[in-house]
C-alpha cells in the first residue's frame, strides 16, 4: 500500500496538469475572497479614490476585465503550442524518453498556470460587475488586482520565451538529465560497506513466488518486505529490481523456507507502472543520458560534440561513485539474510554508460579519444582495484574499436596516445602523467 501511495505521489508530482490546476483554483478563490472584501465596505474610500486602485465605472471595468480574460486565454494557447513544439523537437532530436524532463518542468507549468489563473480570476470578477441599471457594483480592489495579474502575465511571457529557448538547448538537457543521475547516485549509494550476498546454496530448496501482474517495477519498499520476512523466519530473493519488467505468471521471487502470504506481501511492497522511472533505477537514469549521445552519433544528426558532453557527465558521475559503495541489495534482520534484491554493480553501471556510446562512435576518433580521457580521469579518482580493472577493460575495448575502424594513421596514433595516458594514470598516477609520461 505504501509503495502504491509513493507511486501515486510521484506521478502527481511529475504530472503536467497539477500545478496549473492548483493555480487556477487559487485564482478563483482569490477572486471570491477579494470580491467579499469589496462588498464588505472595508476598503476605505480614500484608497478607492487614490491612484493605486481602479476608480472607473462599471462599463470600463467590464471592458478591462474582458480584455484581460481574452488576452490571457489567447496567450495560454500560444504557450501550450510552443510547449508542444518543444516536446516534438526534443523527441526527434534527443529521444522520447526525455519528454518527462519538459513536462515536469516547473517553469513551463507555472507559466501556463499563471495565464490560466489570470483568466479564471478575470472571469470571476467580471461576473460580479453591475451597471447602474442592475444595481451598481464595481469591485475596485478586485479590479486592481486583476490589472496587476495582467502585468504579471506579461512578465511570465517574457520569462517563458527565454526559459524555453534555454530548455531546448542540448547542453541544458544534458545537464538536467545529469542532475537525475547525480540524484540517483546520492539516493542509492552508501558511505558504509554493504553486506555481502549470501551463498547460492541458500536458495537450493527455495520455492518460487509467482506474480500475475505486469509492468515495470517502479517502487519497492525493501525495508518493509525485509521486516515481513524476518517476522516469519523466512528469506526472500527478488528476481527483479526497480526498472525491470514483471511478466504475468512468471516468478518474481524465491523464498526459503516457504511461508504463507509471500505473494500478498510482495504486492503490498511493490508498485508497477507502464514506464521506467529514475527514482529507484540508477541504470535507467544513466541510459537516458546515453540515449542523447547515441542519437547525436546517428548518421542523421552526426554531432560528436554532444556525445563528448555526455561522456564528461558520465565521468563526473563515476567520480561521485568513487568514495561510496553501491548497494548490494542484501538486507539483514536479526543477523540473518531477510531479503536480497538484484542490484546494479560497478561493472554493470560502467557497461550501461560506455558500451553503446563506444559502439556508435567506433568510427569517430574525437569521441573515442574523449572516452579514453574520461576513463583516465575516473581512474585518477578511484582506489578500488576491481573498479580500476573495469575501467581498464573499457579502455581496451575503445582502443580495439579504434584499431579496427579508424583508417587514418594520425588519428589512430592520437587514440593510442590517449590509451597510453590512461595506462600511465592507472599504474603511476597523475604526477607521472603530468610529468610527460603520456608521450
């Protein structure tokens, strides 16, 4: 239940309509409150007759509010059209999976909400204006606030043009996705060593737990599920991790010893959805960034500079991982293994970062050289021999691809020098590299 609630809150937080809807409601309630204040007679006559408030008649008030309402809804339509055009451009140039970075953007939502709130406010005030024949009522304070909201809308239009022009810049998109990667690393890593996986023999007589749902695993309450297993003296091993697809009728977990209610407990602790999300899925956050580079390296776009920018962010993410431990997915209760969840290890993370970019950049010396430079920089941050071995493997793959696909001897020599610099960094550190060992 808690997992489904978290999924609901996450979906609401990332929805495009929620903030504009709240602002429309706020605009309506503001109009109702100010109209009551105008009717109460609490607004001093001196203030009404001053230059700060509207002090015209009912006819002018209706004309003014009609102009504000029609202009606000017209510009709101323009803002929506520009947003849709930006979404189309982003989907074509950078990949459809990045659309959520535009739809959840608070600047776009706030701009649209401002115009819609101004429109709803103006309508609510307009309906209260009465001419002399109708029993004259001119809400001076409410009208003045409406004029103020019109100026706010003009300012928001200027903001939106600048904001959207920056948002469709590929460097901005890369930085936004990089923020997702860094946030995922901070959430899903620890400064403390992680428990080791139990021996495979623990699951020799395990009983499979079948799940009839289908969809991507978006939320997992691992602590709650581990507590449930510990209370019943059993151990669970999930066969899927956040981001994996759950197939209907397929085993979702192993359990030893068998106890009743495991299927219900897993359903209570998990929430599925039609798409992958980066909240609990570090590898998916990385793949979103990689997709930008892969599309940039496609023959139709052929933009190696974007791929280089992505490699820089991926290297920075691995440097953030250097002092921390990736989760092992093992949860201990009462000194016993209660739950094991498949987890992304350093090898898998590096593979997700570099394999596809290297494969698509096989004929691009600039990208392969930058890949080797990034690996050298990360090797300078790392102290773990196993992680450095992973980096060395990727450096070797990049060199092998270059030797196979680059025909120009000068370009190939440049790639080899970058690989030699990586080896120098790996074996002797940055001091030796700065001393000219690269050459």
